[in-house]
C-alpha cells in the first residue's frame, strides 16, 4: 500500500508561515536539498488544498515551456477544492469530491509515495480520516509568535513513533514519525 506523508518546515512554535504567509525565515541548505532530493525520488503524487495551490500556481506559470513540460512528467498533482472552477496547468487535476475517499482509493492503487503539501486544512481532514502514514518536520530555530499552524485539530489524539531525528545545517532539527495504528 502507498505511503501518505505530510511534512513541512516550521518554526519552533509550530508555524509553517507568518500571518501574512511569509516564509523569509526558512533556512535552505545543502542538507535540506539532499533530504528533499531523496524524498521526491519516491513520490509520484502531490496533494494540496486550494490555498496552497493559490501560492504554487504563480510559480508554475513563471517557468519556461520546457520546464513546465518536464514538470508535467513529474508527480501528478491533485488540488482539492469545492470552490475552484478549474485549474490550468500540466499534470494538475482538480478534485472536488471528498478528499478522504479520493485518497483512500488512491492508496489502494499501485504507485509511489503520496505527499500532502502545504497548510493544515487538507492535512487535518486526512488525519481525521486516518489516511496519513508519516509526518516529517524540519524545525527551524525561530519563534514567529503567530502565523499559519503546522497542525490543526483532527478531532482525535494521533500517536506517533519516531523513525529518525537529526540536526541539519542552520540549527534545524529534522524528524520523521510514523503514525501508530
């Protein structure tokens, strides 16, 4: 069965972005690049909600035609929204049906890893439906005080088992957990 993972970089106080969506506090390094390169090799599907898509879509449009063609051959992207009329980008599919049922069916099909990308609303619904298998967090040494939270209330306690934890460049702590079932 395919693995659904949720993860993000976050501040020590648990925010993935400032109140205005700012991410200027993120520390990018060779360590992060290596971790992400390894991770993305096993992923063939990306899930994101409407708000994350709103941030990602302009970046997709900025690339050259050659780059967009290459990305279309990469992981399939699924945008979950009941309000969007459509999305226009290669390799991107709009899903307006129930996210939990869609992902449950997706997990049963052959394929690689499934990455839940972005903020907490979609992830929260998938945690509530018991569909997320792993959580990866890159904790940055900064306190934002307020912002977009990494986690929202899934309506239940979710026990986790630590798979790995290590310090990476910039004083960041990278940890990976498996959801205990």
